[in-house]
């Protein structure tokens, strides 16, 4: 007797088919997880309160043919290495939902350390703070800070007009008030002064392009990733601009890449920032640097 063919309209069969296909994806260890997440997305059940429990309860439920067609298209995109976040259009950051597209870098957990350290530093400060986020991307940093510091006056700047549109949408979605400006680094706020300048700028060395995963190399925006042969080009331009923009005792808070801690600490110290402190991410890798503009000091470079 020939085995009965799988009913491809059922939830369990669609997932089994997708899992088999995704075994050839850039992340085969996540084949089942991605297969389930993609089907939940197609079915409109990807919210936290409608997660995998629904799949278990409807394992043998039939689906409409159009569901299978849409689902297989998304599986194909994942098979080619497209990040799950771009396929679903969603990413959580610091407990908040964000829309992401290929116009913006996908917010990452290590950047949450930057936000957390800033919030720790601002704790107990009475006067409303003026904060500017340079290279806002999807708005993750600015929106997270605005959510937790509702009295702060927050400005977000990006060179990409398309990224700013996504950031504005995320600010509205999370009910935060932020001023968005289009331009290069701090040029749009020339002459203004801030208590905090924060940035997660491009910091990948161009020479490291080949070592990146296909998800990053082929799908995330190059303008948000690469910064010269050593990855430090943006910092070289940003530091003097941040010095001019900061109030005395103001804070410059930056994320940086693997192995860049020593060079960046030296750059901040050489530019006059004092003290300079380095903080690790959740993997104990140096990831964030703080530098303060002293109340009375001369910039040395």
C-alpha cells in the first residue's frame, strides 16, 4: 500500500514541509523555529499573546490555499538568507515593538546596554534633559529613551530620509514625542547644546565585509554598517562635533564593535573627554563607551 500523501493544507504539513526546506538555510539549527514563526506571521498570530500555543491547538487544522502560497513565498525568502525581521517587518527592542525594513539596521540586543546605561546615568536628575541620537535608524534608541524619559527633549538625526520615515512611524507607534531631523551627524543642530549625545554609528571595517553573515552582508543597509578600513571613520568625525554640541558635564555615549574599545577610549581621551568608561554587553564583550565633557577644559585635538 502506498503511503497516504500529506495534506498540504494542514498546519502540521505546512510546517513539516518548511522545516525540511529550511534545513538548507543559513541557519539550519533554527529551521523549525523559523518555520513556525513564519506561519504564525502569515496567519496574523505572531503577537506575544497568540504564539506557539495556537499551533499546538490547531496542529491538524486545515488552512486556505492562499495561506500555503504566501507561506511558501516567505519560506523561500528565508531560505535565501533574508533576516526574519525583514520578512515579518517586526523586531522588539527594550520591550517595545518596532517596524523594520531593509532601509534600517535591525535593532540588536547589545544596543539595549547603551540605553540601559544612559537610563542609569540619568536616574535622579531633576531637570529635563536634552538628548540627541545621531544615526537614529529605526529609532530604537531614541524611542526607548523617550519612553522611559517622557520629560526629556529628544532629537533624532539620520542621513537616510527613508530611515527617518520608519523612525517616525515607530515613535508614533510607541506614543513618544521626538523631533526628527534629516542630515549628516550633528549638522542639523549646529549651534544647539545637549546634555547627552548618543550614537550607534556604522562601525564595521570595510575589510571585514566577507566575514559577515549572508543575512547582514546581503540584506542590511551598507550605509548603516561600514565605516572605512578600520571601522572608526564615523567616530573621527563625530567626536569633535559632539564636543561642540555638549553642555559642560555633558555625556557622549557610543556603541562600538568587537576589538575597538582601546582605540575608541584613546580617541575620546585625546579629544578631551574625561573620564572615559567602557561597559560590556551581555556576552561580557566591551560594547559601550561613555565620555564626559569636563566643566572647564580645552579640547586637545
